[in-house]
C-alpha cells in the first residue's frame, strides 16, 4: 500500500532521507520546512499522512497539524518527537495526531506506523461524513 505523505521537518538532511525512503516504497512524497509549506501542501485534500517534526518546529508543529487537518481532513498525522517534548506530544494527541515516533527514528517502525496511518486515512475517507470508525492505534 502506498499513498501521499507530507514530511515537514526543519532539518533538510533528515527530511530528504525520509523522503527517499518513502519514495523507494512507492509513496508520493511532499516536503516542507515550515507551517506555510504544510498549509500549501495540504490544501486541496491530497495529503493522506503527514510527518511533523516537533524538534525543529516546536509549537509551530501543532499549528501545522491543524493546517494539515483543515486542508486534508482525512489525513493522519504522526509526530516526530525528542526528549522533553511530552507536553507538546500530549497537546498534539489532543488535537488529533495519530501517533508519535521518538527521534532518532527507526525508519522501519516509522514506515509501519505510516502504513497504519494510511489505512486509517483511507478508512476515514470512505466513512460517511468523513468520520473514521474508532480511535487510532493503542487509543481507547
């Protein structure tokens, strides 16, 4: 299964590395390094999964999460997190993030989570009114 993923990370090297890995798996990859880039990419509903880096974006990542969900309502968001970012992660989850992954990233784990997020995004898209049935993985 492959879909469209948006990677928003202020770190060019990690963003490009992730983009390459997802591309090799057949994903269509959109990249950005800011809130504005996330908003532009998500506009029109083409994003199915978004990766937002909390380390480089900080609080702006939460605004990017909202922009992605507004522009692509069926999109699922995965937060890339570092040490000491638990408050941001909690706020992100309350805003509807699908999951989080600790940095440094285990790319295989991230790919698995992205596939699960893609499946949920497509389920949400098929559901009447765009509301997915049930919460994300590990969520009550």
